[in-house]
């Protein structure tokens, strides 16, 4: 098991054009998914992975709202910092924006509109890697919409293609990535693509060319939801709502995760309960005591 410190980045930029006019006033990652803002879900993944230092990257317009939402993160036992992405120049740009934040640590990047539900052993396993990078493969019906992983007969990765017209497998790469500390130098060496962006697929190819890219296939028990369209946003809200109603447990409840994972003590948790204005949420959190 690696003892290497890993910091987390949530990339919550972009224009959200596929969700317009919903995103005309508020950014996509602050839209509700059932009973909480969308960004709660990726943050919960980082927290459940044991990451306590997080950088939120967003647009100059939207960043103040994230600051109002989370502050410095101390109430949740976290250290949350913020950085601007003036314009969306590719997912990999996050590592240049966050270079000082990353420092000498490893880093996990999650997109602010990606939701994962199920056992997160696959993520914790990736965080334990001493070197290289790790991405994940998730079987989808329409792989041509995503980055696609091709496997050889021995199960090892042969290639990664971005939105191929003729996909070589049905395994898409979700918006969750884990890299060692060489990621900043590798990103600086990338050339912008034809659309002028620093592509995460090119970064993954760089790791692959060095024989240092791991791909973990997500099991059928894991749900990955991309909430970039009105249809997928509705589906995600229905999915979360159904599970919460049937189980009586909340998904991505940050206060619960902070307390049960030992990020805050009982006194701090009680202060969060006391400050919670929603009676139903207050009752749920109180029940955890």
C-alpha cells in the first residue's frame, strides 16, 4: 500500500451548453441532482477515497459560488482551495492550473459532472499505485461518445481513442483519473489538439507509451452517471432518489462521510447538525449519532 500523499482536483468549468438555458444563470456543477448540488457527488468520491486536500477549478464567474458553498472545507475536515480556468482548453489543462497545488504529491482528477455509485475499492486500489497513471473502463452502449479503451488478447491496454467513429471496444473512460507526480511535466510537454485543447486522451497515451498506464475495469455493480444533458440529469436524479428512498440512506452526504470517515469529531458533527436548516436532513444526521 502506497503512503504517497494524493491530492484531489475537481474540474467544474465549461459552459454547459448542452444544458442551456439551465446553465444561463448557474453553472452545471451547481445544478441539483435530486436533493443536493451536483458537485457534492464527485467531492464525496474523493472523500471516500481518503483525500482531504481538494482544488476546485471553475470559471471566474462561477468560482465565488463554490467558495460560498464550501468555504475552506474545514467544517468537513478538508482543505479546499480554488483556481480559475478562464476558458476551457481541455481537461488536462487542470494539471497546469493546479501545478502548485499538486506540488510533490500524486493527484486524482474527477470531472464535476460525473457521478459514481457503488463500492469504491477500484478507486482506492488506483490511489495505492506507487507510479504511473490509472484510468477506468466502463461498459457502455454508445462508446463512440467517449474515450474508448482497446484491449489485447492478454487483457492489456493497446490503445485509447477519443470518440472514435468505429470503437474497438465498448469500454469508455469515465471522468476519474489518478496520476503520479510526473503528470505536470507530461502535461507541459503535450501539444494542443486540432480543436486547440490539451486532451486527457493524449496524456493517457503518453503514460501508455511508457508502459505506465493501468486500466481498471469497473464491475457491473458500479454505476457511472454523466449528467451533461437534460435527459441524463433527470435519469441521475431519479436513480439517486430511488436508492435513497428504498434504503433510507443518503448518497454523497458530505457531513455523514466526514463524520464516519473520521475527518471530524463528534463535537464538530453536532455543530453541523445544529446549523442544518432542513428538518429532514437534521433528523437524518442526528440519527447517525
